[in-house]
């Protein structure tokens, strides 16, 4: 079974268990926050700090049931959400960041980056309403780059996914 999800239009590592025992084991690791995830995102603007922690609860937006939010009008239960980030490289009007979600809320990285004023480039749900996707992108620039977990025998493994061609092309254009 599929152990966790990626947002629509997010590329990268996805865990799938081949049997029920492994599925339950991996699911518990996610619940206990023992799995480390690393995402790469290109965001609009330049972040002031080269690293930081976004510790803002997430709930459903009162204005749009499809959206989650950390600021403004919320409905339903607010759930704890923590995302660490580190700047990889700054460009003219963009910043490439690594994001490390410590909790696993729906749309968490996208919501948190928008909350600090730096939405993921080409994010149709959380980006500006009338944005033009730069660099030939047709989807948000968010990639689940790596996941580190313990196996049933207690060994640790790190799984990585290369940057997909469309995102790599966008980075090449920025350079």
C-alpha cells in the first residue's frame, strides 16, 4: 500500500509497502515522526534568513475549502505544523530552498512558504491568482528529493529522487 502522499504536481520519492507488516511499520514511523523528508522548492522572492523554522498551525481556509491556511480565517481544527528550511541559492527574484517538514499536514510546505510571503513558483492553488509560470514550467516547483527511514532490521536507508527534467530545465534557465 501507499504509505504517504505527495501533493498533485509534486514529483519525487514515494514509499509503497509490498506487504501489510511493512505498511504498518512504515505508517507508525510517519506517525512517530521518525522519517526524515527533504524537499526542494523554488520560491518567489528572496528569503531574508538563510535558514529558519516555520511553526504555524494549519487548518482549512474559510474562503476556499480546497485550501489550507496558516494565516487569516480558518475553519475546523487547527493542527500543529512545523517546517524547517534552508536556502540553497538566491537568484534575482527567486530562491531555491530545501524544506524539511517535521509534521505531515496536507499542503504543509506550500502553505508555510506562502505564509512567510514566498509561495512556491507556479503553485496554482497557493500562488498569485494571475501568475505566469516562468521557465516553461507547467506545474509547481516542488520536489520530494529524499526520504530517510529505518527498515524492519533497524538499519537506516536514504532514498533519493533526481530532479526531474522540467524542474532541472527551469534551474538551468535561472543560471
